[in-house]
């Protein structure tokens, strides 16, 4: 039957599914190959330090800024919601738990995606189109060990630390809006937080941040590394598309992973 | 004598365009082979096949009699240690200084101690007049200087086989001559095998032992430089003649 729309639809769907599974497998092997080389001797201490400085240290200011205002908004919104039930004393608990369990890991990941993730994707893309990655291959230097592994390692270390900073600054932000501006008793705020936050909440947040670090670094580096295989753009356009796809895909998958992890952790 | 590198019916296409079609080519050890032809015919593609950056769609490439497609990962790495490649667009690392770019192959592979690395880099920098720019980044130097940095990086590991992709494009005539002279003198001194992709005729004829002319995805001429001057194949003649001002002398 010519132009059977059902057949065409099935073909398109099948092709999309096969492409998706292929891509998923390719990303997974990319991560595993790069991760294994983290532990290959000789260890690349200097590169790790450089990458931790770039991904971690240089993201502190944007993470603190985001955390401060997130905490302040949480404090503000939380207060006006809780006051209706006469429970404004629970503001400390609400702000702390929201940040530590959810907003800290997720918003930290999203800020780092925007700052470091896009940069990693663009850097890899430019290196790919200017033959720098091929040059490493010809010099018998494994490009994944040289370029990718230090960035993944640095991400795994930096994300939880930045998440911790986010949590602390966010709680301070909540304190500023709730206690300083809206007049909640500071002891009630802090005590509420102390009573409700458990070690499982903190560890859950850190587990999320580690998973997000793997997702973000792998996707962003993968997109940049394989820019030359894109069919929808070449050269500079390819790098720009890779960077955009890296950022969007990382954000979406972080949010999906957040739901999946939350359902396991709760 | 078994050729060092041998193409056996190698075919490569990119989409609908066939770049190499049933190519047979032998490259002997310890000689300089030049691959010439018009722009975009596939000379760089041939070079990339030799080091394994590209894989043929059909046919085989042999290195010292071994099919490189059948080598294990370890064997491939051992083979690549013998190679050095100079890219057409230099492929310098923008975030590293000139010194760091040149030192990278020997530093990462831990072939020498630190003071030996410094000595080697300074030696090659002096030979190529790069000593004044060792602290600069690629974005701060001219195209000609970048070419020399790429050449220094290719030579520093003392490889057995060096693949040069347009080593003199962008250089002034004096430096072109100096680069070819250096390649030839180093080749005589260290007896490496060189494969040079170039447009610089007739200059390349003075240092190359063999010439391969690539056109229409095929090798139309393969032999010594003297032979190409009197080659009767029209497209080869058309390509070579202007270099001699219309006279094949």
C-alpha cells in the first residue's frame, strides 16, 4: 500500500526509538570509558585541580547568588502560606528541607549547566572541529583520558560541595527574609530546622548532586566531543547546536532524574 | 623489499562523493614521498588513512606487512607511537603556550625527564626560530609561526614516520625553503619516512624521492620526480607545467 500513514508513522517511531537507544548506549560507553581512565596511572592531579577550579571555584559566586535569592523567596512565600495556618514557626523546617532535599541539588546543577556545562560542550566542540582532538590521537595521547576524565572527576567532586554551599546560603536567605524582614523568632527558625532535618535528607541531597554531576558532565562533554557527527550543522554552527543541545538535554534529564531519585529516596 | 605503508584497493566515500577509488600505493621506508594534486581531491584523506584517523570503506592498508584494521588496541597504540602528524590547519591547543604545545607529545607520554624535555624543546625551537615566542599562545602568533610550531611538535618525538599535511602553506618563500630543507636534512640524518601532501611544485621535487599524483579518486602517476616532468597524462602535465613556466625543464 502506497503512502500508508500508519506504516509511515510506525517507521518514524521505530527509527526514533532505535536512534534514542543507540544514543543512550553511546553516551553510556562514553561515560564508562572516561570514568575508568580516571583511575589510570599516572594520575592527572594538575588537570583535576584546574578543572575543579574552573567548574567548582568559579561557580561559587553564581551558586551563592542563586541560593541567596532562592532562600529569600522560599522564606517569603513560605511565611505567607504558613501564616494562614498559624504555623509560621515551621518556616525554618520548610526552607531547610526544600533546599536540602530538592532545590539545592537541582538548582546547583542547573546553574552549573549554564556556566560550566555549556562551556565544556563549546570547548570540546571547538577542539573537535579544529582537529585538536585528532591531534591528540595522532600523538598517541588518549583524548578521553586527557580531556574528558579530569572534567568528569572534577564535576563529581565539585557538585556536592557547591550543593552544600547552596544549601547553607539558601538557609541564610530564608533567615533573612523570614527572621530579619518578617519578624519570625530566630530561635524558632533555627530550632525548627534542627528538629526536622535528618542525615538521610542531607545524604539524599548529596546522592542527587553526584548523580547530576555525572549526567551534566557526560552529556555536555559528549555533545561537544561528537560535534563532527552532527547532521544538522557543521563547523561553528555545529558547535553552537551541540552547546544548545547539551544545555537543554542536561536540564531536562536532571529534572527527570530528580523525580526518579526522589521516588527511590523517599 | 616490503613497503612500509601499502594501500591495497582502498576506497573511501563521503556520502555520494567517492574520494578514493581502488587506490594502490606503496610507500617505502626511509624515503620522502610527496602526494600532489589539485585542491580537494583527497590528499589529506589519504594521509589520515595512514595513521588511522579514517577507515577505508573497502580495501586494506598495511603497515610493515600488517593489516592495520586487524590490529589489537595495544598493537595500534604501539604503531601510532612511530608516527607523527602535522595537520593542515596546525591543530595547536589554544589554551597552551607555544612551549607547552611543542612539549606535549613527549611530556604526556613521559618519554623524558623534565630537564631533557626543556632541552629538546629549546633545540627544536632554535632550529625553527621559535625561541622568542615560546611563552606566547597560538592566538598571539601569526599563521606562519603557527605552522612552524606545528612542525616542531611533529618532529620533537623523533618519529619513524612523519606525515606532513601542507607543511609550507602560508609561509614566505624563504621559510618554505627552510622547512623543506629541514625536512630533507633531518630525513637524511635520522632516516625517517616522510609522506608530504603539498601544492609546492616544483620545490617538492627537489627533496622527494617519489611523487604520487592523485586525481579523480585515483593515483595517475607514481614514480620519481624526474618522470613526472615528462609524464604524458594530460591532467598531470597540465598540473605540473605551470611550475616550469610552460617548459618541462
